[in-house]
């Protein structure tokens, strides 16, 4: 029998790709009190991390690329894949072009139990990638082109939607523990909202409701009560939605994805202020930009 490990090896061996940084500086357009300023913002990084047991990829999670040995062991213990640390015999972190793979060797008994569990996995509300169990299946084609509206998003419309938002979130009023995803018209009027304990689930529900109603993706924008992750951008883009507004920050991966597909991605949405992380040309002009002179579209 292989001896249990006592300490984990370094995250990357010499000659391998290094782990990505945990933060990323991104050019943004910051709008506040009618003034636009081109600047930089430090956004948190998220990367796909495949958890591999005895050569079989079990799940892909989006995580910050730090302390991944702790993450893998904690996930394994928390999910009941392992009962104790001694059942983990080896662990190695490998960085590839597609993401990070944490390869673990566990006891035969625990691996056989894991294989049986995979036949009846339940959904979760955390930051796993829905239906993805390997890095190779992470990237999927989007369903179609984004519906680029003929109107430009205004700060006033975002402010009006934020004003209306609490009145629509009945589940949050009752529990204080629900995320919301709202479909908003160009004037800031909320037309539809769905809630769920999970932010991904709330957006899925909204996309489903819009599809059932036959709503045109170019007739509005989506406002979410959470941060904007890569998967939130991907879900919105797959539905043809061209503008995603979040009350919290986006991740660097989400901003890159939004830029790549031509989506206007807004973070830190507040009355009279917001930050555009991609495609700021789709934002209504409020005043002449000023700052360090760089251009940002």
C-alpha cells in the first residue's frame, strides 16, 4: 500500500506552466455623477480547476488560483469523497493551456465509492461549472450572436432598475438569502425577475422565462444581484443578451469573455455610478471622458 502523504508538493514544478496570478489589472470606464473616467481596476481572477481522482476527472470548479492543494483536500473531505487526510496518497497541481488540473491518488475503496456516487450526483449552489467534469469540455459554442440593441445603456436606466429591484425580490424580503436576476427595459423598468438561492440558478430561471415569453434579447438588459462570473457571462451570451449589469464586481475571466463576444459588462452598479469592464462604446455618453488619455472601447 502506498504511504499517505504528509505534505503537498509545490503547486508547479520547474519547467511547467506557472500558476496564473490571483488578480488582473483591466482598463475600465468609470462613470460617477455624470463624469466618465478611463482608468484601471484590479479584478479577481477565476480559473477552471479540474479535480481528478485516480486519473478520472470528477468535477471542474471555478476558483482563485491559490492554495489549490488546500482546496482539493477540503473539497474531498467536505463532499465525503475522503473520510480523512490519510486516504489521500498523492496530489499534484498541473497547469495547462485549458486551466488547472489537481491530480489526486486516493485509496481504492474511496475511489470505488466515488464511482458509485457519480451515477447519482445532486446539483449544487456553489461555483462548479454546470454539467462539466473535465477541462476539455469547458469551452462550448454559444447559441448565436448577441442581440445588439439600437439604444445605448444609460446610467439613469441602471439607477431606476436598482430603485425598483427590492420591490420585486419577494423571496429575499422573506428570507434575506436569495439572489435575483431581472430583465429590464431600456428606460430602467423591470419587466421580469426570477429568484433563487443560487445566483446561477436565478439567471437560468430568467433566461427560461424570457424564452417562454418570446422576449427579444435586444429589447432590454439583465441586472443581477451578485458578482459577474465567467459562467454568468456565458449563460447570458448563449441567450443572445448583449448587456449584463451586476451590483458587484466581475472576474477577470468574465470581462475577457464579455469582450470576446461583444457584450457590455457593467459592475458595481449604483445610482449615478457604474464601471464598464467591456464594450464601453455601448454605454450612453454622459460627459467627455477624462483621465490618463487611453482609449477603451
